[in-house]
């Protein structure tokens, strides 16, 4: 490895490990807050909490690793540019791609490692995390209840004054509020002096045994008037009362969403492929069984082919109405069978539709989990090629601006990924496409940034788009060139001028509205009199720099203001037309016009600052502060730019003559 590669790689690795450690601690602290209700005040040993955090950490790497690569790439390459190290490399013929060579190999290696990490370490950590929480609840059931506060356990709220015992299983002054069915109100209140948690490691049930207490239950009759008038209730006392609590649902919890859908995170690629194949087969089997069931319930096979014809002793040929073949009694039976069959099919389809929806959602989640393991490595590579050229372009290292940019880019990538995956669960997006969507969007961005940094160009070159538009749409000329054709001085008359007047003519010929030929004639006369162009240039009399600068600023103003007026006019026409069409029910065309209006608005907002800059530079030559003295005009430029342009076209042409 060459010295340069070793230097770049060592610089990157130092920042990488430090930033990775800091971000891991931050995200780990956030995970502690997510589970603070389970960890705080539950009398857990230190080694249990440590295991808890260790098993949580691998899932955090999925977020921290891409963010670290992006941030460190911006920081390191930003430092190289800010300290002119890239300039030194380029002066010796080393391109950006050559400088990124060693880091590119490292990032590819890291992407491969991240795949094996996601395929082996994360599933094992998820499995251990799931079992740790389940076993804690089994061995130490009292951990789910904290002293002096109400704790939600499925359909009961429990509060205990004090816990005792080796595992906190003995309770004092127990108060329980219990819900009924789907109701959110607490109609049952149980109080006891003491209580005890009892559990078995092989069972998902916890027994809460209460001693010496009383029981109050407010009955809710179906008739609302009886419920409010009589207020029926049950009161009783007990010596021993047992409540069974199912803890299996407490432990089937996902880190972010906290729902019972995390099992697919415990599988590797091989297991996921096998599971997905099994789920597809199971779904198809369910569809086949459902189809056969619906067919049998349609009574198609049970139709009585020996129908009772009205004229049973003769064959009915080509009846006009098939119902004429049956008696009224038989017709009533057929109608009842048909109605019952249709209603039964509709009910079964509604129930089965939800079942199939859940099955498809489960399959989609497994597919997303499978492709996520591959997408992680690819995103590490893509974000490196986003961060490295971006750092070289912004030329700013450190932790300030790079951190802000990295967070904005990462949040964009992360939100796109989350929204796409959530949409894929219900089938709105294909799960494979949803998993790779963020990478598909970020890949062209990385290619664009790498291309810009390689060619040593600015991050965004708006002029590259505007200049062709100016050449095609704007035919502006220098203001004084419009006056050059008005008059010219005869050569014999120029020859009679004194040297001072000739020098003034050469310097200010544009100001006087003369032709370039008049300037050349004056230069020729001065050369004959012994005064050269070099002497005029050194003395500052070859041209009026201030006036020439004023002309350039005025020309730029005319070009940008003309394009801005086109954009502003398009904004008004397309915007108003689109709103009118949408209000009149023509949604598609109205939407297209509004989209064009938004594009015109973007162009206008890009061009307006350029117009103001041209005017500000122009009036600096007159030693005036344009932005300060014309605040009202600038504000009015937003809704009434065409009037703004007409006013300043005339005013700036007049003020040009005041530049000396």
C-alpha cells in the first residue's frame, strides 16, 4: 500500500471508529428510553441489564453504520478540500477516484461484512432478546410491576404498595382495576391486603394470587336505561382469589413498533427463503381449500335435476321463462336456497379476505426482511459515494456543517425506506421494489456528485441551464450600442482635437454614443503624436472601467429580468388556469397546469436573486445601496414583477449615464 493510500485510510478509520462509537451510544441511550418502563424499578441485576443492552445493540447497527459512513466521508473529504490537500494531490496528477481507491476497497469489504452481520448476528441477537424478556417475566414475574404506581397488564391495572421476597413476588396492599371485553372503562375493582406472583419457567402464564380482600363489579346490562337507573352491582369478599395472566404477548415485541411481528427478524437468508416458500404454499393451499368449500356451499352438486314440471306428463320444449318449469312451492325453495347461498358466500368471503390480507402482509414482511440484508451493504457503498464527493465539493470539514448535511441526507434516505416498506406491507408497493427504492433514488445522486467532484465543478451550476435559455430567448444588446448608430465624428474633425480631448474620447466613447471606429481613429492620431496604447492603459485612460462594468451589469440584468418575466408570466397563466380547471372538475389537466406553474415558480425564485444581485452591483458603481433603498419595490416584485421590470428598465438606463 502506498503512503498516500495509507494516510487516507488511516485518517478515515480514526474518524470512522470515533463517530461510530458516539452514534452507537446515542442510539443505545434512545433504546434505553424506549424500554425504560421495563427496566426502571424492576430490581433487575446488572448482568441482566447488560445482556438486555447487548442484545439490543445489533439492530441499532443497521441505522448507525450507513449514517456513520455518510458522515465520516463528508468530514474527511471536506477536511482534505478545506486544507488544500486535494489541491496538492491534483497538482501531482492524482484524481479524486485515485484518492478514493483505498477507501472504496474498505467500504466494499465493510458492505460484505454488513451482510454477514445482518444474516447471522442480528437474527441471533433478536432471538436472544426475545427469550431474555420472556424468561425475565417467567423467573421474575414481579418485574412487570413497579411499586407505588399503576401498571398496565393486558386488561388490568395493578398497583402495589410494597414488594418483598427474593424476586419481589410477595405483594402488599394490592389494588386492581379490570376492564370488561372491548370496553375502555374499569368496571371491576379488586382490593386485597396481600398477594403473591407464582410462575413456572415452562409456562407462559403467571398466577396472581390475592389474599384477604374484597371484590366489586359494576354490571353493564344491554338496556342502557337499566344501566343508568338501577346501577346493578356485585360485591363480595374473598380469602383467596387467583388471576391468570398470559405473558406471551408481553415478550413478542418489536423494537420500533412494539407489535407482535418481529419473528421474521430472527431468521437468516436460508431460513427466510424456506419460510417464504412455505408461506406461499400455505396461502395457495388455503385458497384451494376455500375455493372447494365455496363450491360445495353453492349447492351446485345438490341441485335436484328431477324438477317438478308444470306439465309433468309431457316434455316442455324451449320455455320462454325457465321459472315456468317449476311449481310455486318449488320456486320459493329455489329462491331461499339462492339467497342463503349468496349471503353465506359473502360472509365467508369477508372473513377470508381479512385472513388472506394478513397472510399477504406476513409474506411481504418476510420478503422485505430478506432483501434488507442485501440492501444494507449496497447502501453503505452508495452513501460513501454520496458523502465523499459531497465533502470534496462543499470544502468544509469538522463536525458542524457536515453533520447537518449528513443528517438531512440520511433522514431523506431513511424516511423513503420506512414509507416504502410500510406501503409494501398491505401490497401498495411490491416488497422487493420497496426495499430497494431508497437505493434506487440515492444511486443517481451518488453518480451525479462523483461526476461533479471529479470534474472539479460546483455542486449546482444553474448558469449551465440558464445560459442556453438566454441565447435562445433573450436577444438583449448593450444599451449604448443602440445609440452607436446615431452619430459619428468625421476623421478630419477628430484630427483637430487636442490630446486631452482625444484621450477623453477614447476613454468615454461609449458614454458619448460614438462608434468603435471613432475610438480607433483617435488611437491612430495619438500614436502619430507619440502616445501609445500602453501608455494610455497604464494611466487608466484606455477605457472607462466603471462605465464598462455598469454596461455588463446592466446587460446581465436585462437577460435575467427577461427570463424572470417569462417565468412569472407562465406562473400566473398556468397557475390560474389550473385552479380554474380543477374547480370545474377537470382534475387531470388542472393538475398538469399547476405542476407547470410550480416549475415556473422555481425558475422565478432562482432568477429573482440574480436580478437583485445584478442591480445591487450596478448601483455600487454609483455608491448607492440598492437593497436598502428599494425594499418596497423588491417586495412588490413578487406579485407584480412585470411592473417592477418596466420601471427599472427605464431607471437603470438613465442611471447608466451617471456613471463616470
